[in-house]
């Protein structure tokens, strides 16, 4: 059977993964995406590894039932705790939100000193640290948990002076560590990129892990001969576990495209 | 059977209900409390009514199985959407976090102009508005959703200048409405009371809905002859659906007492 016409499945705890989808559909305009946002149980960032593994497996089963050719775990917290489990359990290519950003940061950093911003769950899992050290054991990694960034983005406070103060509070430690590369290790953080760039200054290169993840997904599909070449109109599908209306309203800002219909799972 | 020695059951989506428990154990030091924090599924504030009803019924069943004489829904969002369902379903006294605060605000306000602060869920349910208008149809009610307050409290930003800016952003509208009474309509908000009081000024009386709820629970137990008169040492019990350690660490600040052991449900 030719799988190449099947869709790419993608899940996140909520809206954040839409920044990965945004990058993916820009890179691969012929591909269809089935996106699942687990909005009834968000956020994942401060839940335990066991709970996140359970939720991730349930989400993967739901998407695989929709017939997908690849699964993108578009959520750093779920990737941190559950990617290995998912790859061992299911028989399709499954990629996470962490390795691609770590790879790009390793190639970018000149002084081998890299900061990683993420949710509490991502940071305490040390997944970025492990991925960076596996690539360069001499790397110095500065992990910074930024738990207020997701609510600030979700509440449209990204241009508010309070967001600037909170960005400064979390990131002021960076200047003491001679960092030259910084990873946005959460799919919500690209919406704060301008504030973060202004805070850390031009000498630090910012790696957007959503963009890195999308680039990696595209190259993997190509390697496996799974790219869709059909010129039929692409029809993405969106599912959530709660409140389709809110997802539809807010999702546009993350995706950069209108979302016409959202199904309740 | 004499039920008076049984414990009082209490649930919230997480830690916030501990501010109600704090008030309750101060008022009734002989009572035992069994507290359930649904930390695997928090926050409830932005989930749909159907989901919140389902979660609330599951939480109530769990507590009733532990043998309780009264159930306190120590969460404004769950009260808004699920209190009626719970009262119709279960055969013990069940009180919510909304009516007691509405009652106290109605008695307090001289100019009949009352502001209500709450999560998105509480505000969009219009529960406080309905409770206030049922008591005084001439009341003018100003509802204000403050979705960033809970994360600010949970992340210990209550003394940070960013919290002050966010309090100002949400509450600046109050000065145009000649409000004389303001309800803290979420169990997390008492921890922001000082900032809120400084923002709105001394001419506005702040009603702490956690304290009002505890006072009402005490009077209802007394009316029903259910007060515990035993002088045995009181042993509260704590259950959560995720991450007992985090609950134990952060809970102390909400409860004002050390929490010695937290069980995973």
C-alpha cells in the first residue's frame, strides 16, 4: 500500500503545537495534517511523567486510528517523557519536538554554551540537556524553566509590559553564563521571540524548536519516500478534547492561517 | 448512625481550595477534613461545563467513598458548573464556593455596585451575577475575568512588579463603575489580596469568598447537629490525582499549616 497520500498526525496539549504545524505546512504545502489538541487535560507542563506518558499513548492511538503516515509529538513536555515509549509501542515514524532543536543548536553554537527555555516538565526531565550532551559532551547547558510564558501567550499578554518584566526575571541569569545560543524549548515560545530577543541581545542566536522540528519532519518524509505529490486541495483536520470554539478562535494566531472547523474528540 | 464524627470532604482542581480549608479549620478546630486536589486535570478554569461536571462527579464519588458528612466544592469553577448536579445526585449536604460570598457581598455593599473577580470559567458561567441578582435584583454587577492570577500565585510571583502590572491591567476598569464591594471569586485570589487592595483603594471592601464559604459550612454543620465534639487529635488527609510532592511543597503556603503526607488517588 502506498502510504504517501496519508496525513501527518500531530498532537500537543493544546494550541502550542500549531506553531510546529505552521512551519510544517510552509515547508510542505502538499501535506495534510491531522492535529489533536488535548485541551481537556492541558497543560502538560507541570504534570508527572507517568500521567504524561498515559495521555500521550491515548493521543497517539486516536491519531493512528485516523490513518496517518507519521506522528509528530509537537509538545516538548510530551516528547521529554513519552517519545521513547511511543516509538517502542507504535510502528510508524514518530518524531519529537526536542532532538531537532538540539541538533540545530549544537551546529550553531560557537562557544558550546547553550541556554534552554522550557516548561517545568521539560526542564526537569533534562531532555534537552541529554540531547545536547549526546551531540557534544563538552557543551555547557543552562536550563531555565519559564512556567509563566505559556499563560502569558494564551492570554495575549505578549506585548504587555508585564510580559517584558517576566521575560527579564526568568532570563536575567543568562548574562552571567556567556551563552551564545538559546533554544526556545516550548511550542508557545515563538510568540514571545521578539521580547526574548530584545532581552538577551543580538549576540545570542535564538533557535526556534518548532521550526527545527518541522524541517526535520520534512527531511524524514523525503528520506522515506513518503512525501505527498498529489495536487489535490489540502484539507487539514483539527480535533480537540474540549472547547472547539476557543481552539478555533485562538488557534489562528499560532497557526497563521484561519481554522475553519474543529471537531470534538 | 451518628455522622458527626465523620470528616468533611473538600475538593478543588488543585491547591486553591486549601485557602477554604485554612479558614474552615480555623473556625472549627475539632473537624477533620479529607481534601482532594485534582492535580492531574487542573486547571478547571478554561474547560467546558460538560467536562467540569464529569470531573466534579468523579471527585465527589471518590470523597463519598471515604465516608464524609458534608462535601465542600472548594473551587469556584466547579461550583459554577456542577453544584446543582452534585446536589441532585448525592444525598449529603453539599455546599459551593459561590453563594456564601455572594450573600456577604450583598449585605456589605451600600451602593449595590459589586465587582466579581474570577477565572474565565467562573465569569462566563455568570454564577456570581445570578447569585447576587437573586438576592438583590437592583444590584449592578461588574464581572472581571483574571486568568493570569492563578499562574501568578502558583509561580510565587505575588510580590513581583509584574503581578502588580497585571493586577492593574485587569482592575483598572473598576474605577469607572463606582464599585464599593469586590468579591475574590477564586480560591487562589486571597494570596493576591494585598496587591488587589492596593490597586482598588480603601473605599472598596474586599470579600474573600474562601472565608465566606468556611463560615457558611460551619453554620450549616451546627444547624444540622453535625459538629464534631471529640477532643481526639485531628488528622486531616490529603489526596491528589498527580504529583503529591509538589502539592505538599506548595500547599503549605495556601493552607498556612504543614502538610505531612499526601496520597496519590
